[in-house]
C-alpha cells in the first residue's frame, strides 16, 4: 500500500530499507545476488550475519543427540539379550570375528535386539544430520565456525571387536580393546592389567584341532598332517624310510660314473641268465629274433633286498665280414610278475641314454655294447628282458649312405649273413635293504592303530615310501605306478588290498597342507 502512494524513484529504496530492517535488524543492508541473500553488516555490527542464539540452541540440541546416542549403546550392552549371548559364547577355544558372527546369526533374540538398536540409531542419525545442515546454514557467514560433533556410527564390526574385548581384555575390572591381527590388548592408561589368557586357535591346517583341557592356551590335538609339539601344531614329517626300504648307495656320482665306465665288477648285480633261443658263448643264426632275460628271483633268494639298475653291458661278436647289425630292445620288470608288467626302455629318445659301442681287440668282430643310466635314470629292477634282432647293413645308391634291411627281406643268397654270439651280459647297479614285514606292519595300522595318532603316522610313512618309489619311474608324461607293483609282488598283497591302500593314501594326502597328488599309469595287474 505504501508503494502506491510513494513516488516511483522511492519505491525500490523503501523495499530495500524494509527488508534490511526485518531481516538484518537494522544492523546491515539486505542484499540478494545469484539466488543467495545476506546482510552486508555495518561497521558497528560486524557479526550481524551470525545468529548466535540460534546457533547455540542447535549446538545444545546436537549435544543432547550425542548423549542419547551413547545411552542407546550402553542400554544395548546392559540388555539381557547381550548378557545372555556373552554367557553362551564358548571359552574353551579362541573366537575370531567370523566365528562370533556365525554365533550371532544363530541367536534370534540377540539379532532382534541389535536390529532395534540399529533402527533407533538410524532415526537419531537422521535427526543429527538435519541439525547439522541447519547449523551450516546459520553459520555460513560467521567469522567463527560452530563446534559440530556428529555421533560416530557403530557397525557390526565394532560390536564384534567389542565382544572380543569383553572376552579377552576384561581383567581386574578394566576393559581394553582387542586386536585380532596382533592378538593383543590395548588397556586403559597403557596398563597391562586388562590382559586375559587367550585360548588356542581351532581351525584347519596348523591351527589346533582342539585345545588342551588342562591349559586352554595350548593345543590338545592337531589336524591331519600335523603333530603336537610343546603345545603347538607343527607339520608332520615322515621318518626316514631306510628302516623299510633303501634308495641310495654310498657311491658318489663321480665314483659311480668311473666304475660304470670301467664296467667294474664291484657294482655288478649277479643275475640268472635265461633264454630258450640261444646260449652264451655259442654261435647262433641271428636271422630271427632272440629273447633272453636276466632275473634275480628275489622272493626266492633275496627277499630282504630290492635292486637298482645303473647300466647294462653286452659283449656281442660277429663272424668276419658279416653284414649284420644287432638291434636291441630292453624291457624292465621292477619287482617281479609277468612280462606284461615290464616297461620298455626308451633308448635314445627324449634325452634318454643311447648304446655305446666299443671295438674289442679280438680276431673276430667283437664289440662291447654299454647302456649307462647312472643316477639320473636309475630305477628298480627284478628282471631285464632283452630282445635281439638283426638287420643287414648295405651301401645306398649314392654310396655315401647306409641302408638297413631285415634278414628275410634280403634275398641275395650270395651275401654272407654270418653268425653271432654273445659272450656275456652284465647288469650294473646295487642292492638295497628291504623289510616287507615292517611295511606290512604299517599297513596293519591303517585298520588297527596301536596308539592315538599312529594311523596318521603310518599313512604318512607309506605316503613317503609311495612317492619315493614312484619318483624312480622311467621318463614319460606320467609316472608309472611302481608302488602298486611293490605291494603286489614283493608283499604278495591281493589286488583288492592294493586298491584299498592306494585309496586310503589318496584320501589322506588330500587332507595334508600344500600337497599336490599326481596321476600314475597302471603297470601291474
């Protein structure tokens, strides 16, 4: 109404003065710019934009919210549901946060009480947020900013740690703060009096299977693959296998290599020569394949020994001007059984050694054929099967190359095929201790353990023997299952018993830490 009677040039000044009087209490000039309005304070009223009374009221309101917040948390800790949950927690082993959380989810009453706390806190937090927003708006142009303290939200992780603190850092009337990472307590005023005794940790691997009943800080029993030592679980290590089966010789690598080169009789394993096709030191017609074998018959003569082959040597002689070329194929039977339970020796394949031929100073064409395995390719043997066939060496069409024919393919009767004889065959290696009764005793403990833990000890020992035996398998993409051959032929176990033992070892190995089982190829029936 006043604007109607006021001259036009006074109208804007009038509105400005009215707004300054109402909004700024005549202590400054009311200004609006860029969607924001404020008071431009006069020199006598520098704090005209800062409503101290309103700000103080908001600060007091925020303080009351914080007090209510702390009261809700205290009420939760003092509630019957919280106390009953704490009372039900097991104390005979250490509870990590995951275990406490699992037990939490199993207690429906405690869950409902915690949800009630969360709902109250959520409403209180929203109220605190609104108060803070108002404080920011009121104090936007104050020279001194208000004191704003928002209540700190407490997640479930806070309460999990709080529960651990009640369990393990609550001695002598002092409540500290527990650290699961370091398993230590931080006590009030840096005192150590709040520390309680921590129970042992129960779990997989190196953790305890259970705590000792007389001292819960120490392990009472351990998981598979671990042994109890001074209250701790340490990885169980198999004892030496030498009591059951030997693997090594006293010879050093260089010494062994020298003896093999000299075909020294000190490393010769005396074997029985058997052949229906030929005799040693007798000439024979080599047109057809000849089969011979060297066997030890350990079960009959040497039941307390197993044998390792390091090399093989044959002395082969041909009649003068013979065009025959011997071709040898070798099969190795590790522990006995039929010929089908032998593996073929891959001579000159995939870095496997080749035959070495040495001309002998004799009137006839005699050569020493030597195959040296040494420590790298050594393996178990009971019988060595040797197949000898011959091929005919002839010059090629260009004259500078050799062509080989099978004897039956060579039809020129004028050519002298000649005769052949084998003067001697030697197997080089060494024999090792073998106690079948001791291994049977280990197997017996799988079903009838002597003492607590002796079954695991027997399994671990058998596992070590299995792996060491199979490690001496010949080269190939997969190892041969030599261990089953040992059980089958040297311990005379049935096929079903062998399968049962292998299954028990595989199941036990799967429980051990940091172990990788391997597939094997079946050799023995």
